[in-house]
């Protein structure tokens, strides 16, 4: 079905992202997986191409597009390569960007945004802790006032870009007695004494992304590192999680769609019993169903992208597209593996990697259970 949300400007931008992917990403894609992370050159090239500052004001070198359809185009094109690229890139340009653009002082903007846009200042966001991620309000990392400084102690885990980020947005408890209303966001930068990282975590999929544990031992930061208002961090995160979940939904669909299209080609080519496997009625009907399911979830996510462009996307709508798109993605990719037979279980096949890569999308950015909890609460249950 023809999609109706993109205009000529978005398609021109898509062409430039594709050019970037072909020139600067595809030749190195295998290396990223071996290195368990993206090299700085990836970020610098993306910066040169103007891909990292879509939401950043022009005054600081960004595109100031303020139209999430451009973010969606970027996520879609990167998702066609693998699932880790849109995740790492999206953490920086879709997820951290709003914190650094909307909550910062002019001095902080001038200090961070120009290098954020060029890829010289890579970012991550650290909410999850070893003791739990779903119950964000229960986080244990503390930031205690000492003179005119804050002293941060605690640890975070599963942090995307955590190993390579130059600046990490860290959620810490500043007023223990105030529960969710006592959390503040801090920018902790590489080189700050007491801030260390563990190894790159060994994941089941998405080897191209670096995911790390972070440790804070008496890390001292000044007020110049506080992002937004003291004790308002939880609300700041809740306000920005819908964009994170929408970004995930866009990638979920584009990633599954790409592999499905490749599987259709495979089913036309691969022979069994002297005929293409796709011509058996079971497989033909299955592929017909999968294409229909992908097109319907794509239309649903497109509607959410458009709503977000108009600033109308609710947290509940974002939860709905996040859980459903990750569920559909996983189901579609499981069928794609099956259609590839034994090759579908070989790591050298894209379909096998895509299937492994997709599993986490039902867990991260708020697990699907938490998404349903939010939706259920909204139903008055
Ligand atoms: C590859 C990867 C990258 C990530 N990147 C980041 C990142 O960049 N920054 C960051 O802060 N975090 C990141 N995360 C963390 C991720 O958001 C958390 O893993 C997720 O929120 C779940 O938290 P948890 O792992 O502590 O699971 P838990 O909270 O321990 O949950 C365990 C299980 O219990 C279920 N559960 C919990 N509460 C309920 C409930 N009320 N009702 C029903 N079921 C419930 C959960 O759905 C889950 O199935 C990443 C995780 C991974 C795996």
C-alpha cells in the first residue's frame, strides 16, 4: 500500500541517508559486529551528512527540522542494514537530543550541542540499574549535595552507547523522601573522576552496538551539569519516553519489512520438490499474511509518526505502537527464519541475525508488559 506521510523533502532526505549508508556504513558493517561497537568515524561521517542534529537549533549547527518524519526516515534506512544502527543512532539523535535541546541553559547548549551535531560528543542515557529497569521510580543511584557540588554514587546497566559515549545523561535520586518526585538528571562526561565503565556486555544479538555497565564512585559534578530542574527528572523522562518508544516502533517495522522482502526473494529462488518453496500453498498464504501484517502495522506506526509531528501523540498511543510493532516484528522474523530452513539458523545469514537482534525490542524502552500496564491503567483497570 502506498504510504502517505512523506513528501518530497522527506524522500530527498531518504536519498541522502541511503547514500551515507552505501558509502560509509555497508563497507564496514561486518567490522562493527566484530568490534562490538560503532567507531567514531561512523559518528563523524553521520555528523558531516547532517544526520545527528535533526532536532537541534540551527544556531548550534543542527537542522532544526522539528518534524519527526525526518527522524523516522533515518531510522528506517538504518534499520535496513541491521537493528543495532538505528538503536545506537536513535539513542543519540532521537532520545538524548530532546533532553539537551529542551531542558538545558543557553550556556549548556553552547557547550554541548555544536559537538553533539558533528558526532564529536557522543551521548547515552542511563536510567536502568542492576536492581531493576521497569520500576524507574525505585532507582538507587544517589546524588547528594555537598557545598556547591553534587556527589553521585551508584551504577547503571544495559546502557546503549555506554562504553563509547562522551556524555551520559544519568538519572539519580536527589531527594530520597520524595520518591519519583526526587529524581534529577545529570550530564556526566568522560574523564570525570570516579566515573568508570565495565566491559562491553556480551549480548545475544545486536553485536554492532556497545552496551555497558557504568559505575559512579563519589563522582563530583557542579550545577552546570544538572539537566533541567532539580527533582524534576522523573517527569522529564516520562515526557520524553513516548518519542523513544515511537522511534523503536519505526525501527521494528522497517527492520522486519526489509527481512520479509528478502525472504520473499528467497522463497522464489529456493527449490524443493522441483519447485520454488514460495509456490507451496502453505508458504504462499503465509507470505501473503506476513505482508498484510507488516503493511497494517506500518500504517498504524505511520499514523503515530504523523500524530507526533503534530505534537498530538499520547504516551498511551506510543505504548501501543511500541508493544505491537515489536510483537509483530518478532513473529514475522520467526516465520522468515523458518522459510530459510537450516540457513535461517546460520549466523552468516541476515535473517538469523535479524531474528536474534529483534528479541530485545519486546524488553527495552519499557518492556511490553509495562506498555500493557500503562494501556490497562488508561482503560481504568
Ligand atoms: C540491549 C539493551 C539496551 C538497553 N539500552 C538501555 C539504555 O540505553 N538506557 C537505559 O536506561 N536502559 C537500557 N536498557 C534497559 C531496558 O530498558 C530494561 O532492560 C527494561 O526496562 C527492563 O528492565 P529490567 O531488565 O530491569 O527488567 P525487570 O524490571 O527486572 O523486569 C523483569 C520482567 O518482569 C516484568 N515486569 C516488571 N514489572 C512488571 C509489572 N508491573 N507487570 C508485569 N510484568 C512486569 C518485565 O516486563 C520483565 O519481563 C537496555 C536493555 C537492553 C537489553
